[in-house]
């Protein structure tokens, strides 16, 4: 019955204006195409399933359901599971970001953290500064809240400090000042760029000077292949930075666990938004992830210290194979930087090549990619 | 560092206007008080942890991690896990609601479904018709999107059909017509009321006539104590109804699994909103819940058919104990209806009693409740 009455529905339901800005993701549509058997997809950022710590997750599930099944399966605090928040705060401290567990909010994947940031910091028509290109999922998360995206001028090392100064410049009318700059400093999706230590310092000095808050998204920082990335942007200006992290790339995305760390007044609003959005993140999943992080225990290297080298080894081999294949197969005029971490190659085609128009042919030939126009 | 710079933060971050409408939940604050040891809390709707199917969840986790660990821990489709969506569609069909699995969107608890409904159907200033009182969590979910709540006039059997006609009346200016009526027909939180079959028919006839869509929230339907509730509202007008359901009360809330069923055009927008909000619900949790629902297998009664009678027995005993205690201890002038399902008693105090003002005394005496003013 519901199915057969489509034309009625349209009359009955009045959709919110913001739905006009919401569209089916190009990436989503591409991913559907690439799910056809026989197509080698270079399009999605899917972590390698072979790297998932299945045995540890299995043991952690058994442990949690043995030791505290009722707490794990009951309603829980919106902030998240305290031991996991303490783990995050300690992990960030080791990277030079001082924060308290009271500033850590556990989210249902870091995509939810992006949605909460949009809900709390974006008004209809408010400018938001973003790298060009930036992570499409973030643009999608912010879009329902009505931002005007201000692309930041940049070079091969990331956005330029002057661009941040401009986006936040005090000379501008308040309504024209960006609410924040959304930055992915380490092995960005899609370009793979990692900002240098020097660039980070210059960017954060500019942000501070321009009183332009920074939303730092760091899902790939642990996936360095050659050398660890410099300290997070948040370490340079903690009271002006909201930092997003994820367990999707270090453990597994299917558990949907991420987090956001924010200065106290922003945290209070993110927490209210989280509560309104879904009450809290699964207490079972949080305990399982915490147990995995503790697994092996004792005084030796931590689980991630043992797990991540093998993950990096795997991605390093894939990166090198991709680099070799691009060198071998791409014609003159194609350019790209060999990424030093993360999961993405950003290839620039010669002038006159429309990569969107080429996609159907490529898929027919058995290879899929995301065109830059997306 | 972040902690010590509160006064700076306020200057740096400009919060979205909607954050001014977002407040710490009264219920949340009350729940904190009631967590003091020695306080008997009648305030929260926490399912009884003793009813959680811990053994089945343990077995389901082991099974999923044995049979399809990589799929369970990988990124997945935003719509949800197809076998679970098929289960939901079949379960609803058995209740008289015809729908296809393609109309079922799995959410991170039904609270997330409320947030998605707000995102897709509520504009700033748009009227939304609600029962008086209604579920506070829903009001919280809708509030960031800026609704004007229109309380529906009602009696002890639920809202009046005339009130729906009025809220959607064609005579009104379009901007004054409610976008939808949010209704909890079965054992509502907080009043415990269950709409009769006759009331349901009359309400949905009125909704249809007034072209007023209905958002039906049904987390407690399976927790009937004396007799099953009448068919869902959606069965009377499927193409005008969005239906929300949850596994929090039938299985356990800590897994955070709910769903929303919607006519196709609304579904498409809810799906885009879901994708922007958190990409997808945990594929691991979805498989675990599906495995629990299938557990025991074979041709006999389903898991829920075996599990729910014991759950109902437990809540029935609690309801009867509460009824006896209220009868014994409450003085003249207190009135309440004995609920026929769900988890809530709604007690009306005699005129002149301020239940909010009495709460601190009650807590000191060792009992907590939610005052109606909340």
C-alpha cells in the first residue's frame, strides 16, 4: 500500500527547506556502480578487512558480556564510557594535545561528530572555510545546516596561512567571517597531503590571530607509512580547536566509534546535541573497543603499538603497488604526489581530459575511481 | 590548557542560533540526582536489566564474528542490514502494516529516527502537533530544527480527532498548518495511555481528511501487560504515516538499534539525512540483533515469542506492585490510571501541590520522580 501511493505522499508531506540542499551523494552512487562484480574499485576509502582485529574483537565481546553485561546493554551516559574517554585523552596527550576526559565526547563514528559540529556551529548562510578539495562526507554533514563554503587557497603543502587570515579577517563584517576552518592536516581525503610542522605552526598562528576556530579532522593520522605526521593542529591552539578522531581506520569501521574533543563551552553544546540526536553511543561497542585497546595487557607495548605496524605495512605495500601501477600505466601529463600516509592518491589529468566523462568507459574496462569534480 | 581558557573559548567560537534553544534536559539532571546511592528512582524509563537476553547476545556475537567478521566490521549501506530490514517489514506486516524492506531505515536507536524526522520535516517556525504531555526526548530531538509545538487537546483516551483536524485544517494559512502530528498511541511516555481501536480509526480519518501526516512512535507496543494494543496508526493510513520502532525495550537499549519506516519520497530524504549524520548504523550490532531474533531457529515460536512473555510477566508484577504502593501510600486527591502496558504511571496531584517543589524533599526521603512541569 505504501509503495503504490507515491503521488499522494508528495502532497501529504511538506519537506523542510534544508532537504532541497540534501542530495544523493555522488560517491554513494559511484560506490554502487563499483559493487558490480569484476570492477576493481579505486573509488572508496574502505579499510582493508584483512587488517581488522577479529580475534581481539571476539575475545572482547565475550569478556564484556561476561564481566558487565547489564551495564553494557543498558542506557548509558551521553558523554560516553569513561574508561574509553580516559584512553582517548591519554592517547592525545602522548601526541602533544593536552585535554581532559571531560572534553571527550564519544560519537557513532566521526561522521556523527561532523554532524554535531554542524548542528552547534553552523547557521543558515554562515561561511565555513574548507580546503579545496575537502572530504565530501564533511561537506554533506554540514550542508543541512546551510553553510556557505569558502574554499581556502592552498598549494601542494596544504592551505595557505594567508587564506586563513582572510577567511577570519577582522576587517570583514561579522556575518562574512568564517565560523571555523575545517582542516584535515594528515593524509587528507582525497588529496593525501600531510601538512608539515612548519605549515601547521603558521596556519595555527594565523587562525589564532584571525580568531578563526579550527575543526581538525584526523581519521588517518595513525596510518602514516614513512614517518609519523607532526603534532595535531589542536596542540598549537587547544582552546580554539575542535578535534575529531575515529577508530574506523585503526580498528574497524563497522563498530562506528569516533570522538570529538572540544573546549568546555563548545563541548557542553555538542553534548546536548548528541543527547538530542541519539541519546548516547552504544555502551556495548564502547566497552568492546576499550577491551580491544587493552588486550594483551601487562607492561609491554599496547595493543595499537603491536597492531598498527602490520596495518601500516599492508597499506605501504598497497601504496607502493599503486605508485608503480600509475607510473607504468598513466600517460604523459598525469601528475600526482606519492602519499606518505592514509588511503588516497590524488591524480591530476592533463588539460582537456574530463575525468567524469571518462568514468563509464573506465568502469566498463573494469576500473572505478572518483572524479575530482565530485 | 583547554580547561583553563574558558573565557577565551566564548570569544573564539560563535555558536549557531539553534544552540540557544538547546538546553540541558531536565530529565537528565533528575537522573543524575537519582543516581545517588539509596535513592529509589521512579524517574527514568530504564528497562529491567534482568530481562536482557545476555546469553543470546553472547552466542550471536560469536556467530557473527565466526561467519562474517569482515562484512560485520566493514563500512556498510546507509539503509541498514537487509535481513534485519526484512525482519522488520515482516514483523510490521504481522501487525497489519504493509510495507516493503525498501521502506525500512535502520537507525542508531529510535532517538536517531526522531532526529532524522526533525531534519527532514521541520523548518524554523513550522508548527508540529504534539500530545500534551509528550515524550520529552522527542521534543528535544525536534527542537534544534525550530518547530513551534502545538499541543493537541485530548482526554483520558488520547488526543481528540477534532484537535488533529484543527492542527491541519485547510482553512489555516499554509505556514500555520502543522507539518505533522507526533503521536505515541501505545502506552505513551509519560502518561501510559493506549489509544483504543476506535480512537485510532477516528484520529487517522481526521488526519487523512486534514492531510496532516502522522509520525507514530511505537517503542512500547510489545510491552502490553493485559492485552495487545490495537493495530498501529500506520495501518490506517500508510502513505501518510512515518512509523518509528525500537529494539531497546524488547531486547536491550545498549545496542542502540531502532528503525523508521516511511513512504518512499520521505524515505529518500531520511536516507540522505542518515548518511550525512553518521554514514550507517553499526553493521556488527545489526547482525547481532538479527542473529538474536533468529536464535532458537526452526519452525517453533520465534525468539521474541519465547522472550517477550517473560518480559511482560516481569513488568506486570512491577506494575501491580506500583499500583498497590500508590493505593496504599498516596493521600486523597491523587489520581492516576493503572497503565495497561509500557513503563510509566502518570499521577495527578491534588490542586495546590507543586510536584517540582516537592522533589528535593522526596529525594531526601529516598524516592525520585519526574515532575509533570518538565
